[in-house]
C-alpha cells in the first residue's frame, strides 16, 4: 500500500484561514463597537445620568471651594485695611 498525502488543496493554507478568521473577528468587533450603544440605550442612559450627577457634584464642590477662597481673600483684605487705619 502506498502512503496517503493529507495536505490541503493548492491555494488553501492554514495561514490564510487564520488570517480570514482574524479579519472576520475584527469586522465583528468593529460592528459591535459601533452599534453597541444603539442596541442598549437603557444602559447608556443610566451611565450618562450617573456621569452627569458626578459632574454636577464636582461643580458644586468647586463652587464651594471658590467661595471659600474668595471669602478668605476678602477677610485678608479687611484685616489689612484695618491695620493700615490704625
């Protein structure tokens, strides 16, 4: 009996099937990335709502800090004015 040759037909190689698999996976990932937010609007709106709440908290915090430092500067000016009058 002769030996059998179980190789791929000409034009098809293992490397080309891996490359095709990677290309298909890349295209699927890109499509999922682009269409994902439109498919799950509810989750996105929750995320955006939480993000807006955090931003509002930061704005309030910075307004309080700005007011605090503004008041400190005003107090310092008042103290300096009193010292000059004496």
